[in-house]
C-alpha cells in the first residue's frame, strides 16, 4: 500500500531522539510508525509541514483560488497530487488547547479543496470523495489531558473534527484514533514500550484484507 503520512510538530520529523529541547514524542511515534510500515513492505510518503515551510493561513487569494479550483500554490498542488496517490492517510501531531496545531488545521482548510479532493453533489448532503485510492485514515495524537477526560468531559473534539466532520462526510469510514496521553509523566522505559507497541501495530496493520 501507498501510505501518506502528514506530520505536524515545530521540531520536525527528525526530533525523534531523546535530546533535550529538541525532542518530540510525536516525532518518536512517526519514526516507530515508519519502521513498522517498512517492515511489511509498504511504500511511505512523508509530508513534514514544518520542514516544507507550509503556510496554514488562508489568504483572500487562497480562498478565491479554492473557490475557483485554480491551485496557485505549487506546494498545495503537490500535496493534492500525493493525496490522489494514497491508499491510506496517517496524521501525527500533538494536541494543544484540546485541538490540532495551526499547520494541521491549515492543511485541511487549504489542501482539501472542493472539486479536487471532494465534491458536493447536493447542498446539505454527504460529500463525494475524489481520491480514487483512499480507503481510510489513522490519527496519532499526543496530549497531556488524560484520554478519558478528553473523551467524556471535552467531547473528543479531535475525532469530531477529523473523522465526523471531514472523512465521514466524504464517505470514508475506516478510521482509527490512537492517543498517547500523559507521556511526559511516564518513565523512559514506559515511553519506549509504547513506541515498540506502535511499531508492532503498523507492522501488522494491513497484513490481512483491508
């Protein structure tokens, strides 16, 4: 399978080692995920939003382009082409203020364009996905908030936005959320164990029928 990973963390995808002031558990999860996928022979395409210098702000010209389906930003055009070639999407990012970082939100706003990524056959009805190979999406998040509080007190805003508000509206229903909460309070051995489990998870995830 062709797996497209979209990664958002200011330190970048290279911050997977335990180096003070340049370490990201999101990046460590990314590295573990890639190891697992590669061990099963999947093709991996990585979008590192910070490394690419992606601008998440929707300007007036960006919105006009979005409405007319004329892509003026070559980086967005590149991202859209890579979406068209993906069998599965994996999003990896930290959760801040109970939501996604700005670059990830901007990726959805600017890259998921009507007429290119999806269509709206009838106003107020479900969208139609225009990504011919896409079968599903996975979401890996890192947060300080305990998962049960995030689910039951805050109402799980990330999955509402990413899954219910985006992919299910497009008719994509094979969706998985993996949350890693309170990692800053765990021992090094515990954090490493979670990474090992993540690597194993993605090594066997698609060894059977999708």
